[in-house]
């Protein structure tokens, strides 16, 4: 039985980047031997085990054979006679098909180290075409590392899209890869890759315009991306990708407030704050302004922020106690908040 560190941990170490998680491949072992050695089985689709002390993942070497459409359409074979080279052959990119032995020796049958040096994303073999998620992974790695896609890999990606293989992508996996790419340092390169292979038009037809730059947390980036869209388009995109609530809510809140961000008078500014639910969701409102500045670099939000601070300082409880009847509270609170905004010097 031998184990090797594989995939992203080896890649990132060679790039001089921090290694977050280490995955291991075990050659020459059976599930029974792994369990007897204290490893805890956790794999559902193929034999994966957690180390008893480090809790890192150890997967038995395996091969895969295409048996259906989409990323789950595979028959997995794992046995003690499966070699490390056979296991590496099923991986997506050469830079992810490098293994490191316990003594530090690298096993690199596809020259992944050379592609790392040259900054190239190149598929390992024809099996790449069997999993459409790999197109999204290539686009995401382009956004992370700034690497170019090898001509033959891009050509294969185009063929996969044209053949309809991507029609079987599962929304949750699409969002998982898309969200990771959007959070990377260069999301524009992800979109460029998706555009080049034809997947953007099929998968994300609404997203035709991009912000000039991407900064901030994922919800802010996604909201800025949705800035040019109509509300119905934002909803359709979120429904299709099963976008989580935090990202969906911020994108829709920004969309609904977009036409009010040019407010100048105290009444208009208060209307914006109420429309954006700023008093109940202050953190989301500040994220909304961040996304707006990202989407529209010339947009000035200082006046809005000052108005928000002034109106938020009004003691709603004290206003309620002064009201003659509960029904009067909303109007009285609005009046107090508008006056507070005016006192801050906002016209």
C-alpha cells in the first residue's frame, strides 16, 4: 500500500501558494485494509476515507468509464491493481494530474509541471469530454491563475458545448463552479473562457455586460453583475442557477433601488432608504451601495450614506411614544427621519 498527495495541493505547492487541503490517493489497498488501519469510510460514489488523526481524505486509486449523460454518468472501478498513472489519467487538467510521493518525488506523466511554468490550462486526455463540469472548472482556473487555455483544450470545450453535453449540467454544480470563479481575482477571464467556447450564451444568456472590475464579497460581485438586467431577468437567472438567498436578495434589492440612486432631496433619499429596506437590513444596504459603485464606477453614494446615518440616528421608540395613536407612528417616523436628513445638510 502506497499513498500520494495529488491534485490541487501539489499544484499550489509548486506555484508557491498556500496549501489549504490535501487529498491523497492510495494504491494497492482494499476498503477492508483501509478500515482495518483506522480510516473512516465516507465516500458514496467511490471509496474515500478519512485519516484517523489528520482527517484528510484518502481515496483508493480508481478508473472511470462513461455510462450516461452529465457529470454523474460514470461507472467507477477501484481495485488494488489500479495504478497511480491510471488514476491520474482520469483527471481534468495536466496541472491537477501531478502526484507527490512520501519522499517528495513527483509523478508527473502529463507534464503538468511544465504547463504550470508556462501558464497553460491543458486537458489530460479525451476523457475530459465526458464531464461537462470540467468546462466550468477550466474557466474558473483561468480566473484564479490568469493562465491561458491551450488551443486543443478550447477546441474540445467548443465541441462539448456544440454536442449538447452541457445541457445536462446540474444547477447546483453550475452555481458552485460559477460562484468560485466569480470570487477569484480575475472573473473576467472566466467569462472570456465561457464566451470563447459558446457556453456563456447557452448557460448565462442574460449576462452580456460585465463590470469594469470585481471587488468585495461574492454577494456584492453577483449583484454588480446583475446591475444591467431587468428584474425578471435577475429572477430567471437566480432560478435557473438555484442562487442562494443572500446573493439573490442583494441582486434583487439593488435592481429595485437602481432607479432611485440618483436621489438628492431629503424626501427622495428617505424613499430610497425605505425602498431598499435600509433600516431593517442595514448591512445589506451598505453592501447594495458597494455593489452599485462597482457596477457604476462614477456613481457617488456619499450623500446617500450621510442620509442613511442621519435617518438611522432617529430613535424610533421615542417617536412611537410621542404618537397619539399607533396608526400615526409611520408618518411621524418618516417626518422625523426626513428632518434629520435635512439637518445633515442634504438639500
